[in-house]
């Protein structure tokens, strides 16, 4: 007797189809599983035997060999329990449904219940690509999986229910496709609560419009953290495709729950400065996504930037440049997306008052330098917009009228995003921050005056090629907010202004 059941495997975020082949014969009872399974796969025998017995299903076959094909791909995890178990049922000839276009995922407990698995969304997407029409998976994963259009999802609670269903009695209902509500906005806080700091809010608006990285430097209590935390209120809603991408990462990390089967609000990951490199960019045994990937399509907020371990910050360089991160392990490499907006805040020195107009800094020159030097030039270089946050004056603090609302700012951001979407259609680029070198001069056309100013700045400031590119991209965004196609002198001048803190604070290097 020989049969084949479809299953789906996962490594990192890469899902792949497997088929579970079973061969049975009479003789001394044996149960072997071959096909590069890890310990969890080897142990599935015990779980499955107990689960079947506890579901009152008794097998007549004695010698059983299971092959998880393709045999050259490692199978790690417990999601293979279910296809193995269904293979056994099929060998018993008790399956009466056509399951040639079905796939099975899930871990079974000794008692016969199914336990949720991580990464279900990625696995169902892969199954759909391979022509699978229905997927049986643990009930806990059903809502998440039902987001994928064109696949029937069966949420299975336990083995006996599944066995009954497969014998022909349709006892498990098809999961209603989850229709996500439109992308959510972040609520609960608003830019109207921030007094003064108009230039900082403008910088955040530009950053949000072009998805640029931004750094705020200033003394304590001036509103840096407050301003950063309100950034999600001016970012455009997530599109459905962005939701799916981000949800896949959260699914692999095991961070979804029944109430939130789809991530619909842009992530805002406020990471503690005690974070390790693994916590930030991902890794460990079977590489897990780090904060930078959990923030995919959203914001990674690093408050008190110099308090982070310098080595940890350096690990951000590659992912920030590439928008994805590859983690290599002996068992294979894993790639996670991390198209993020980095938002960082810091004091300029240990006491916080260096450069302040009204407070005296009590640090030595060396202390200030050491503090600033915790941020390396390459990391700094990747931050397109740097802005100084000065103390708010009394008039601003006590002014009657509130600041502009987040909704009003968001409207301008959205308009600039719409422009970018039209401009980059079909290029794979979403925002100005992602403009490729090949496209830079085509999409960033400057007026003659603007060009002259850029040339002047390039020579005078000893600008690097990278700084030049980044200034041009920010100028592109400022022009988009103005609704202008040609970049003018005013746009260039503002964009250069956002790179001047480099020279004020880090002039010595
Ligand atoms: N511009 C502002 N408008 C209104 N309230 C403000 C402003 N700046 C600061 N505050 C008030 O001060 C509190 C502290 O501000 P916040 O934590 O943002 O300062 P910070 O610049 O991050 O300081 P630190 O450098 O110490 O982290 C805020 O929660 C808010 O109540
Ligand atoms: Mg703060
Ligand atoms: Zn100081």
C-alpha cells in the first residue's frame, strides 16, 4: 500500500511544499520516518500514536515507513504531524474525500487536539501558489490563513473530528474568509498636543511623506519622545499587500492572536536600548525575525540612541541599506524583510545640555565627544533627516491655540505619497527613500539655480557621494509636498539644512 499526502514546511519565512509518502506492509511492527526530519519530526511518532489511540482510531498496518519528500530539504518543527497522521489514515483506507488538492499542517497533542503553528500565513500562500485548493490546519490558525483568497480553510480542533470529516461526513465548516477592515490609523495621541517645535514637526512630515530615516537631537524634556511616538498618526494607512507582508513576519514570530489575525496598523516598534543584536536584527537557533523586521512597513524607534551598544547599532547598517536581512546558519539562510523608517532620538551629551541656548553643559569636551562617537559615521550617514530640538519658550508653551492636528498633516503626507505612487508605478519603488542610483537623476530633476546651490554645497562642505544622493532624495520629497515636479533651490536648501547637524555635533571627525 502506498499513498501521498501534501504538507507544507517552513524555514524562517520561506514556505515549501512537501509530500508525505507512506509505505506499509505486514510483519513485525515498526514505524520509521525518513526525509531529513529534525528531533521534533522524529518525536512526532509518539505524539501521533497517542493522539490516534486517544481518538479511538486503531491502525491495522504493522510496518510503516514514512518519507517526507523532497528528502534533501531539512524539515524542522512540529507542523508535519498532521500530514503524517493523515497518511496513516489513508493507509487504513478510511479516507473517502478527494484530498489530492488538499494540504495539511499542524502539531497534534497526545490527547488528539491540534496546537497552533507559527508562520501559517506564509505556508498557505505557498500552498495556493502550488495549486492547493484547501488547507486543513489548527483551528487557532484558521482566521489568519483565511486571508488568502482562493483557498478553502478548515480549522481543525482535534484528530477525531478530522478523521470523521475525511471519511465523508463534512463536520468541519469552511472558515469564513477574514475580511480585514481598512488599514487602521494610530489613535490616542495627536500632534496638536505638541507645543511649538514647528520645524521638528515639519521634519517628521517630510520623513513620513518620503519614508526617510530621521534623528532628533536635543536637551531633555523638549518633546523628542513625544514627537516620535506621534509619528504613526501621520503615516498613510497600510495597504492590503503591506498588511500581508508584515503579518507574515509577525506570524513567523508567533505574535498573532485570534483578535488580530492580520496586522493592519503600521508597526511602531519602540525598542529598549538594552536590546541585543539578535533582538534587533533577528537570529538565534532557527533564526527568528528581530525588531527591525517586526517593524517592516512601519517605524523602528530607537530612543536614547547613544545608550545602545555600539556594536548592536552597527548591525543595522546592512539591513537599513537593503530593506531586508539575511541570517545565515549551518542549516540554511533565512531572509526577512525590513523596509522600515528608522526614528532615533538622543541628547547631545551625558548631561543633555550641550549646545543648549539657555542651560550650561556640565560635561567635559572629551565626555561629549565620547558620547557622540557612540554613533558611527556610517550609521549617521544613513539618516536622511537630522533635526535639532530646542527648548520650547514660555509663549509657545502657554499659547491658547493648539498646534496643527495629525489629520491635517496626514492629508499632505498622503498627497505626496499618491504622487510618488504614480511616479514609481511598475518600478518596485514605493517612496523617495528607496530611489535607486540608476533612477536618481531621472526622477530628481533640479532647476538651474538648485543645481548651482548643490554644486556649491558639494564643494564647500566636502559632501560624500552618499550624502549627495540622500540630500537629493529628501529634496524630492519636499518638492512633492509642495506639489512641484522640478526641484527648486528652496527644496535643496531645506534638504541640506537637515544634514547640518552632522557638522555641528560631529565636526571633529
Ligand atoms: N513641545 C512640547 N509640547 C507639549 N508638551 C511637551 C513638549 N515637550 C515636552 N513636553 C512635556 O514633557 C514631557 C517629556 O517630554 P519628552 O519625554 O518627549 O522629552 P524628551 O525630549 O524625549 O526628553 P529626554 O531627552 O529626557 O528623553 C512630555 O510628556 C510632555 O508632557
Ligand atoms: Mg525622550
Ligand atoms: Zn553635557
